[in-house]
């Protein structure tokens, strides 16, 4: 799915001024820099919005967009725009327009990073002499504490899937893995059967930057995954075998959400699978691997059923994983390794979330407790 989206963004870029250069830049990020598909997709979307803004800039010295016009001469002028016309005033005007559209500071910062990298690439290729974005300052980004749920709230979420539902075993294993290992949604979607060792109790995960890490699994997660592999996944890997509505003749007290495929999408009318799951761990009804978007939808569905906060996402379980480990006495270095953070400063933010831990430290070390 992300690869198809990247191709779609690249095709739309070709319809914009400087779109060919932007497409070559995305190819460079994929082939030479080795960035992930999701990162390239994010840069492509940011550059698409920026070039759409540049299409409205009438001259190189003006940083304010002109009103949309249908004058053919304006269209020809926009089409002939060059990299030399992307002046600091144009970039600043675009950043101000993002601020007026209620974009967050982090989104504005990422947009500027995409523009900077594009112009740096253009300079590397000899398309421009000077990097006009080098002098543009990044917006100040406030560091926000992550949203964390209590242990009881997490237990309610893990118990949200009902045994009578068609995909109870898969969804139970999915939620248990998210909380037991702290993996990201994209990492969970990419897990394969060969990445798990249930006998020893660990999984191998490939995260950002293709960095590999080993994460232990708890007994509850091992049991949930083993039951899913034994009783449900063999049928999901063969799309022709229909999964019964109720398992073991149980009566379901709740509605499963009315989803015919268990992942928010209806099966094909001809009964064939949309894709092959092969070695992937989590499969849909049609036998294809679950995407990160489908995992996100399932977590939101069970969060609503468990009465969780509306702002809960898949990443919230990752925050809970780290915070609850630190609360239980885990050292920061071990949590960093399991989360896959390059810089330990990224992990340190979770020490500010655990207020009880801070209270204990203050009481132990302050000279006047």
C-alpha cells in the first residue's frame, strides 16, 4: 500500500513546476539514502504541497501568493518556475501559510526539512549554486509528554475482544503484542512467522532505518500468539476457507462492529484474496497481511469499546509499554534498546511521565523531605 501511494504522489508531482526534480529527489532518497517507504511518502506529500504553493507565487522576489487565476499567461509562468526562484522569502511565506492553516510546529518543521533536503539535493546535482533554505530557522517545537493510560485501562483494552467474534484470536494476539513489546504499528504489520521464537519467548523486529532489535515477550503474549497460530491463522492463510461467525457455538453479547472482513474492508466478490500473506504473522480474512492503517482502525475500535480516551492510538500502547516498565524498576538503557531509540534522550521523556517515580526520587534525595 505505501509503495502504491508513493507512486501516486510521484505522478502528481510531475504535474507541478519543478516536479521532475522533486521526483528525482524522492528516487534518490529511496535508492541512495535507503530511507523507508513511509518516510519517502511523507517527504513527497510535503513537497507536493510546497510546489502547489510555489505555483501561486508570481515572481522570485515575492513571498506572498497571488490569488488563483485562470489567465493562461500565469499558468505558463508557473510552469517555467526554476529552483533559483525559491528564495528565503518564498519559503518563509509558505511556512506562514502552514501556520495560518493550523498546522502544528512539528508539521511545519518537517515541511522545512523536506524543502531543505530538496535544495541540498539540487545543489549536489549542480542545479543551483546556493542553498536558499540554509538560512531559514526552524520553528520552536515544544516537547509534549506522551499520553499514557493506567495499567487497569490497558487491561480493559486487552480484554475488549470477545471470544465469540470471528477474529478474536488474531485481534487478541495483536493487542497483546503491542503492549508486551512496544512495537510500532508498521513494525507489527511487517512481522513474519520467522521473526518469532515462542519457545524462547522473543521476537525480532526491524524498525526505523532498517535497524534490527530483539524484544522479549511476556507469557500472556506468547499464549495469545500461540493460540492464534494454532487455531485461526491456518484458515486465514487459505482464503477459500470461510471463517465461521461464531466460534465453538458461543453466543456473542456484543456486536463485532459489522465489519465483514474483520479489518474494515469487504472481501472481493469473486472470493479471491487481494494479496498473499505468505510468511506474515497477522492476516486478514482474505489472506493478505494487515496494514498499519488496518491495525490502527482495530485498536481504535477496541479502545472505544473499552471506554478508553478518544485520543488513544496504537502509539499510546508503546508509551504505556515504556512507562510501565520504568515504573516497575527497569533501567533506562534496557527500555531504550527495546524501543529501538538511537538517542537515549528520546527515551528519557518517559521518566517525566511517571509522577510516582519522581515523587519517590524527591523524597529520597531532597535534604528536607
